[in-house]
């Protein structure tokens, strides 16, 4: 026989339920309040410190302050201080150049340069077709020793050198050019648009070994890659060497798509967020390359270039030759653009391979070591495909997998 609950008991239960609900609400509210107060206090400390510094500087600084430069440096300093080694801030000019590089269409004189370790000058490592540089006769192996009246020894990094050689269409850059046989020339080059393919070399070597130099992974790399691989296979390539040295792996999706073309079906890579949630970034289809593959890497092989090499090794049985890679195994956020045209990226997740393993901070260890000696490092940009000792090791490894070496 069921018992009726008295009105008093029901009221008591209701009051208890209300009390519990109120307590839980208060706990949550207090936590949110404390977090908000802490955030406000932290921001107040930041603003107060900057204000103190600003007052000190403006009260006695002898030199004129460039406000735009100051704001950019403050933004860059913020990004470098958030305990995220991959977070990066781009000024409006830098971000515009980055977008152009990713699209493969630049406006400038038409060369790729590096800061040459031995001379300190800008060494030319690529001259792009249909560019002012190619029309003026600049050659790979030559040097740009000055831009305007400033020695390239004083400009600094490769990125800064590259930036100085870009500019609006129709504008002019004066350079001092030293030919490969050390003849000095003074040139004024008018900036124009030119294409920058990311696969700079694609040819057969050692008879039937297909060699591809992949300089970068950008939005156009996937289609370039497929075309280059297909051409080599049609020419009779019995193995493939993918040269990924100095490839910074700028575009994650391009690396995923290129890997997909090479490996059998399965998960290529995953992303793990800060809460530990894992999502698959790309599933490979059943199409694959059925010839032995080798990836040639070095300490500057990074991000999606590492993903590509790792996927080919774990899913396609590829051999990795070279030296340990950079160890950038993270996913960057979508770009955040700001009102003045500047932009920033932060780390949004950890990259995992098909076995849920991460190479972040560790890099990929090669199967076959191909470390350059000091003398070989000094000659790095003088090598050809036939004389480069690292390429030779990679080609030999690939040929041995075919039973031809």
C-alpha cells in the first residue's frame, strides 16, 4: 500500500533541492568570478608595466619613436612571451609576403637567396623563369653583395634578405651582383610578378632513380607533386628519392595531400587538442605508389615535411636518409588577422601519426645516417645532384631496395 508524502516533507525536500542547486550555482559563479578577477588583475599588471615603461621612455628618449614599429615590436614580444615556441606575429608587410609565397606568386627581382655562411653575402640558390633576374642574366652560385648602398652582410637572416628583394610591381631595386666567376656588376632591376614552383628539380638519376627536390609545401605543391611523380614513373623510374632538406613545411594540408598520393589506405595523421581530444586530419585512399621510396632530410626539415616523411616511412615502407629533423610536430591555428593588416598564429594542437606517436621536440631519426662533414657543409650549395654526398646515399639506398645496386 503506497504512502502519501506529507506536505511538510515535500516542502523540506524542495528546500533541500533548492539549497543544493543554490550552493552549486554559487560554487560555479565564484569560480568564474575568481577567474575573471584574476584575468583583470593580470591585464592591469600588464598595462601598468607598459605604461611605466612608456612614461620613462617618452620623458627622456633622444631619438624619435616610430609608433608603427613600436606597436609591431610590442605585439611580437607578446607572442614570444606566451610559452609557445611556435607562436608568431607578422607585420602587415611580412604577412602580405607570406601570403604571396604560399600562393607561389611573388613580386620582386626573381631570386631565392640564403645567407652564405662562408662569405656573409646573399648567395643565389634559385633564379626563377620569366623574372627580372633571369632576364638580367643572374645565375645560381652568384652573390648579391649589396642592396642599394647597404652590404648584404649587414642585413642578417635569409628571411630579411628575401624581404628586401621583394617590392611593388614597377618599383626598382639596385643591387651589386657578383657573378659565379667573381665579376662585379651594378644592376637596377624593376620588380615584376613571377612564379615560384615548390618542386625545383625533378629528373632521373643513376639510370632509373627518380629524384625530386621539394623546396616547400604550399598551396600549389600537391598538384606539382602529382605531376612530377607521374612524369618520373612514366619515364621508367624504378624508385623515388624525395629531397626534403631545408623544407620548412609551411602548409600542413599540402603535406597531407602529397602523402596521400604515396601511401595505402589508412589514417595519415591526427591532431590532439589541449583537452586530449584526438581527431583524424586525413584518411588516405587505396591508391599508392608501388616503387621503393626514400626521403632525404636534415635538421631544417620541419612540420608538414616531417609529417610527409614519417607517413611514407610508417605507411609506405619508405627509408629516411640524412640527419635528425627539426621536431616541429604541432598544428598551428588558423591565421588571426588584425585591423592593420598584421596577423598571428598560435599552436592549437599536437600532431600525431597513424600510431598515435608524436615527433614534437624529438624530430625524426633517419634509418641511414648521412651527416655532412665540416668541409662538405661549406660546399653544400656548390653540389650538383651527381656530386652531393647526401643525395648519393639516398639514391644508393633507393636503388638497393630495387635490387639494382
